[in-house]
C-alpha cells in the first residue's frame, strides 16, 4: 500500500499534470474568455452590466434546458447591447466593439446550448448560429 502511494506522489511531482485532468476543466472556457474582453466595458453602465452577467450565469446554469438557457442568453445579450445607450455622443467605436463581442458571445453560448440539447435529444433553433455548419461534440 505504501509503495503505491509513494509511486503516485512521485508521478505527481515529476509529471505535475494539470488539475483539470483529475477534476475536469471549465466547460465554458471560451465563453469566459469572451466575457473577459467584455469586462473592459463594465464601467459604462454598472446596472446593465450586472444584469448581463446575471443572465449569462443563468444561461450557464440552465444549459441542460435549451429554452431556459436561450431565454437567459438572449436577455443577457440585450442588456449587454443596452450598455451602448449610456455612452454620451454618437461618435464612438464602443458600440461596434460591443456588438461584435455580443455576436461572438451569442455564437459561443449557442454552441454549448446545441450540444446540451443534442445530448438530451431536444430540439433547439439557434439565432446566432442559424445557417452555419457546426462540428457537433458529444
């Protein structure tokens, strides 16, 4: 018993495998990376930004229910786009950047919703990924 435990400790020390191999990784890493880019605009309107964060978190939590996840996703994206309404003046590149990031986030989350729907055998009609060929991950 001691020899097996010692061998495991030596293997961990020598190879130092990432913790994700043992406990699983973040299934929403791509979404989190996009959200890090969006965080730059969090100071424009804190209320809309927090509503966006809450809705995207709900979409992640309800990923096994495509209708609830999509409803939360689209509400979150609407709050994200509403950030632009708080920008004074009309000559800014921020609305264009937020629109591009919202499309990117919508596409990434819809991919997760589609995968969850396919695993459950439930139908889901995406808005952002409509008419695109996507690799299906099981």
